[in-house]
């Protein structure tokens, strides 16, 4: 039976498509965006997160770890990711519940049971389920089964994607998906490589493909001051999508809400220099899209 690794299920979401939605966050992403606010989404494996403030340094996790992955000193508890296999034994012995695991395996029936619980809310609000990540399209066999089962259940499905997946994966589900929330971060290929670790040609080609297939597309633009907020970049986006079928544009200003997660994962947070564009600049960018007759909003 197919399984997928999920790191979060967010109920009553109102920012990942229309209406009230359940957003499913798949673990694993082909990009490594420097501004990522979900660092626990990037790895394709389970990971242990530690709340250092909640830790009493009792040492029980270190004692019971049979892989030698945990070390304790006066500054806190740390673990060697290369030795940890996320067996969760340390969590069983954490008296303060200061440890959590990012990633849980679900079968399609198990995930559908979670989705169906809120079916009445989807129907009342014209909502549905959003498959997100990480990058859900990397687990396409599982995703296709979920999409098809949702269709049988009369539940609307949105796919939130960075677009970095084989075009065949999109073709497998495009007819059954009601909405694609499609991220475009940078049009300049070299800058995209620099800030995300990948070239953007596949992403842009897949956006063209979905448009050609008649998909409903909400273009989502993460905006980081000094990276992709200048008129030059915004005009590049406008020029690229001019011939495409784009139903709506969402401007997503950068935020620091993921900073605490880096600490829990014992990772350095080197991105404090990143900042969102000012409100005035967001309105200027919004106006550039409005002048081209796009439906555009600030926020998800």
C-alpha cells in the first residue's frame, strides 16, 4: 500500500485557496530556498525537533539513544542528524515533552479519513483540500490516488507547488485538480539557482504546460526585499505570463515566522538580513498587475 510522509495537517485554513480548507503538508522538497520558513519540510526523512526552552537537561534522551546521536552540555541538548534515524525512543523518555517528530507516514485511506472529517465545512464555504509541502508533486503516485479519491467524494482539490517536478506528473492529475497555487520566485535563472539551489527552466515550462492544459492557476509571488521586488523583476514576470492563462495573482511578503523552527532543528538561522517589502512597495507592485488587468491581492 502506498504511503507518504506528511509533516503537518492544518485544519480550517483560509490562505491556501478559496473557502475553508484542510492543507496537507508533504515532507521533502527539491528546492532549498534560502528564505524557507518551513525548514522541516526540506528533508525526505523524519526529523526530530527540540524545544530547548522546554528542556530540563535531565539527560534521559541521551541515555536511551542507542545510536549515540544525542549530546548534552550546559547550553542544551543537541543531536547529530547523521546518526539519528528518528526512531522516537528519545521522545518516549522526554519527561517535559520537549521533543517532537516532523514527519508521519500515512496511507491514502488514513489521510482521506482526516480530510473527510471536515467535508461539511468545505461544502458550506466552497472550500476543499490543498496538497502542499515541501513539494507534494514529488510523491505523485500517492498524490494522484488522493486527488482521485477526493474527486469521488466530491471534495475540491488544490495543489500548492513550486513547479519543480516532471511534466508527466502534472499531466497525470491536471484534469482532476480544481486549482494550482503556483509559486514563481525568480525569473533570472542564475539568481534562481543561487537562492533556491535549482535552475528555473522546468518550473517555467510546467507553468506554460498547465496554462496550455486550461488549468485554473493562482500565481503566487514570494517577495523578498532586495531579491525580487524591483520593477525590473516584476516586469519580467508580467512579460512571461502575458500569454498565459493566470486566474489570480497573490503577493506574499517575506516573514520571519520560521526562525524558531531553525533553532529547534539545531540549525543556524542566517537569513535575518532578509526582509519584506514595505507596504508602499507592495501597493506599487499590486498596481503593476492591476494595470495589466490581473486580479491581484496582497497575502495568500
